[in-house]
């Protein structure tokens, strides 16, 4: 009986140690289980996936639109904003491409940067007008800066790179001199001096 009495506390202590050890191992598991489970994808990745899906849907719709058959359109999407680059066969086709893209679910807005034949002509006309204007100004300034022709009354116009000179000068030599000045200006294709005459004075 004495031995058994001495052994009981020992067994109890072993049992307590085992229980404590078990609880000690289990406790971290409980705490871990309470922690929030991390998301599989971040918001940025999810947005990128959505943009990719939108781009694919827009491309499919544009390809199925018969009126856009000969258009060359590149599609990109960023945070739901669709950008259209390339060319459309007409202004009507450009508008159709934009409305088609807007009809796709998830599209917030459309940046329509498509070029059309009419817009290209407008750009070319503007560049030509600027170039002609620059040539006219340059010819006038060169005539005024020249010591021999600075007092001459000469009207200068430029059309598609052709400089047209008009006015009355003191001599044929003066006419030839002014024409020579105009011909040396960068961008000048030719000079029409038929509007220049020798003054009768």
C-alpha cells in the first residue's frame, strides 16, 4: 500500500505532463486556425484578369462586326478602360467600333484613337498649310533682311511649296535678285515671278 501510494502521484505527474505536452502542441494549431486565410489572388491580379477577359470579348465583337471587316484595330484594356488604336475604314466605322466596345460588360469607357482616311487628309492639309505659311514668312523676312531688296514692295504667297511673287520693282535685275532669294529658302519647290514687273517710274 505504501508503494502504491508513492506511485500514484508519480503516475499523476506523468499524466499531467503528457496532457500539458498535448495541449502545448495543440494550442498553436488553434491559434493558427483562427488566423484569416490569405486570398488566392490580389486585387491587382484580379483586375488584370478582368481586363484580359474584356479585351478578348471586345476583339471578338469587333471581328464579328461586318462593317469593320477592313479595319485594323488594336485593343488594350486598363482597369476597365478600353483603348482602340489603329485605323478604321470611315468615320462611321470608327463610331461603330467605339459603340461595340462600350456594349461589352465591364467596360467603363473607351478611348477611341482610331485613324480614318478623312482624319489623315485633315492632318496632311494642316501640315501643308503650316509649311506654306512658314515658307511665306521666311521668304518675306529674307527679302527684308537683304541689303539690296529690303526696300522692295513685294507680295509673297505660297501654295503647296510654290512661291508666288507680285509687285513692282525698279529693274529686271531687282526682280531676278528677289526671285533668287526666294529660291534659296528651304522647302521652296519653285518660284513664280510672273507677277513681278518693272516699275514705269
